[in-house]
């Protein structure tokens, strides 16, 4: 499933609950520069190493800077995670668009 950054902010950001996670798949340096509060960083090249950990979630929102790496991570995880995990890809601009909209970030 794909959603827009606006849809995530308006409908999901403030209601993320236990069993859900916002997974930021950018590189560590990008993540440390600016990140969405509450997000967890696992670079897209390393998601294969975290399957057991990610299988504990019921819903995973995936984003990156612009959307391409989020889509790659979504493809990888959709073939590795248990079928009960709901993967949602934020693929229309990611953190770049989030910041340009003035949505809250952590530095």
C-alpha cells in the first residue's frame, strides 16, 4: 500500500500506537541531520538484517528522503515479513517533502 506524506501526517502520524512503527530507511547521516519524531532508522540496505525485529510490528510505515529507497525496502520486506504485518510505503516525497511542508522534525 502507498500513501502520500500529507495523508500520513493528517491521518496516521499523531495516532501511531504500540505495534506500529515509522521506519526511516535513509542512511544514518541523513537520519541524524533531520528526522521525524518517533521514527526508527534502518537503512534500506540493512532491512534484511532486521526481519525478526520488524516481524514484531503489526503496521510499518516506510519512508526515505524522496520515496525510491522506501519502495525498495517495501519490496524487500513484503517478501520477508510475516503476512500479518501491514506495510505502508510513503512514496511521494518522504522527509524532503515533510520538511518543505513545515511538518515537525527533530535535529
